[in-house]
C-alpha cells in the first residue's frame, strides 16, 4: 500500500503478488467498508459485448453468485455501461442516502501492468481510454488492467483482450472482495 498526500493506492499483480498481498488488500477493503455507516455499493461497469470491457460485469456476477453482502450493480446479464450508467447512478442515489460507492472497471495500461488490480481512493472515469464522456464514479475504485493501451486504436485493445486475462482478473478481484467480508 502506498499513501501519498493522504491518497490511498494499492496495487496487486496476478503475476508477482503473494497470498499475503491478497489478504492485505482484503483487509484494507474491510477497513474501508467498516469505516462508514452508509450503504456500500459496488458498481461493476462494463459491457458483455467486448471481451476486455467485460471485467466489471464478470466481477459483479461472481459477487452475486457468492451472496456478497453489499449492494452490487452490473453483471453479465444486467451490465452497467455507457448507455445506462447515468440512469443507474440516479437509481443508486434514489435508493440509498449518501452511499459509499466502489467503482469496478477494466483499464488499459502498459504491457508490464497487465494482470494488475489497482485500488485507489476517489472516482474513476469509465471510458476514459476511448475518449467516452461519462460521469466520474465512486468514492473508491478498483481497476483491472486487462490489456495494453494502444493510443491509435484503444477500442481494439479492449476488443482484442484475451478472455483468460479478464477471467483471471475477475476471479482474483472477487476473491479479494469476498475475503474482505
């Protein structure tokens, strides 16, 4: 964990991190969730129509299948994506008073970052890599780096992502989240 300017930053790598690192990230998430009396919401963003972008919906599905005790929006069967994100955010804020939202989304990065899960304080901006203008989401966020960022064709980077990479990241992320409770 790295605390710079009171900003939370934790990176887990499916390639180089240990079981102890996974447990540390789970403990950190548990601490964040217990620090508030507000409702906790996990907003798993992405589309089932793009391999790389399906990370969030797979995490949401895995959490719901394991009866995760917090509110989960975004699954493979009911994804939260660019076309419905604003409506779902309104629904969340109508249903819950001042919730703590954890955004979960796929991310593109450098080659050496593929397979990393990043937990940060503050909102994430869905669709940033493909220049999609969507609202920033979350008090905290988890990003799974699914592929490298190709500045000329970022959508191609998402669409050419290996499903194995997405599934591995989704399983690891859901394991970390389930251990946090």
